[in-house]
């Protein structure tokens, strides 16, 4: 007698009070689990070589922290063409693909995994359009960049993409599950 659709649980009442109670309990558990899963959504953010060279790492991290997201993985790496070709596999046929790899491997990148409610979509909005000329002021690209080939930061563009990119850049053991003491003040669980 429970119909589940995402977190919307509809109870269809009938005459058996025991079953009614157990249904209510199950739907409550389902809602809690769904809320926790949403809160654990993760995305991959990378400060590209131009962002590192221009000492923008701190300001970029600060934007994600102050929005209320939780940092669960962080490293600085000199990325190889191998990992970058996989990361940008969908752009393989684009005319700028080789120059993109050259630019992305030209210096260190700071790669991060951020966690939180709706983090994939929210971070795309915080980052702004691919072409900084179209990115509004207030977004990272809109505030810190002028040209599409030097747009400072990467953000996963879907939950599926985020999962693949996180697996590509981080072994699971390097991602930390930790309790944020302010979590109850940033989402409703
Ligand atoms: N026309 C272009 N000229 C130069 N570089 C480009 C161009 N279009 C895209 N790029 C580079 O390729 C990257 C990947 O392009 P994509 O279409 O995935 O944009 P994005 O998703 O906004 O960026 P990213 O994947 O790095 O977050 C861009 O971030 C940018 O660095
Ligand atoms: N040089 C050059 N680079 C480009 C062009 N289009 C995209 N890129 C680069 C910048 C992007 O951040 C990166 C990845 O492209 P994307 O995944 O389509 O965009 P985005 O996810 O970074 O917003 O590739 C492009 O037209 N020319
Ligand atoms: Mg992209």
C-alpha cells in the first residue's frame, strides 16, 4: 500500500491499523534514506593550469565552502595526456582537442571532489558557461576569465559524468567520509 516516487511517499489508507503503521514507518525510512543519498551527491571540480598559475585556488575553494558543500577529496597533479584524453573523451573529434590536452598538461591542476545536496547542478551554475564571454559576473568563469581556451575551472556536467570522472581521478580510498558539524544547518534531513 505504499507508492514510492522519488521522495514522495503516498500512503493509501485502508482498514488494517498494523499494516498502516508499518507502511508509515517504511515510508519514513525511505524518505530519510533518499534525503541522505541526495546529500551525498558528489562532483569533480578541477582548477585548471591557468587557475593554478594565477593563484586562484584559494578563492575557488572558498566559493564551494561558503556555499555549504563539503570537500571530500583534494590533490594537486601534473596530469598526463592519458588521463586527460579519457577525461575529455567526448571532445576527441573537436578541432581544439590537441590544444586542450596541451593546455591541461602545461602545469599542475588541483582536482577536488565536493559533496552535498544537488552539488552537480549547483556547481555548474557557480562555474558558469564554457565560454567566459557568456558566463555572468558572479560565476567563477564570469569573474576570472575571458577566453574559452583558458576558462580556469572544470566541473562535471551530470551525475553520471561525475561518477566516471571521480573514479578516473581518485582511488576510492583517497575520498574521505567525514561528518560536517554544520550539516543540519545546510539541508533538512
Ligand atoms: N572553442 C573552444 N576553444 C578553446 N577551448 C575550448 C573551446 N571549447 C571548449 N574548450 C575547452 O574545452 C573544455 C571542455 O569543453 P566542454 O565543452 O566540456 O566545456 P565545459 O564542460 O564547460 O568545460 P570542462 O569540461 O572543462 O568543465 C572547456 O572547458 C575549454 O577549456
Ligand atoms: N580551445 C578551445 N577549447 C574549448 C572549446 N570548447 C571547449 N573547450 C574547452 C574548454 C572547456 O572547459 C573544455 C571542456 O569542454 P566542455 O566539457 O564542453 O565544457 P565545460 O564542461 O568545461 O563547460 O574544453 C573550443 O571551442 N576551443
Ligand atoms: Mg565539460
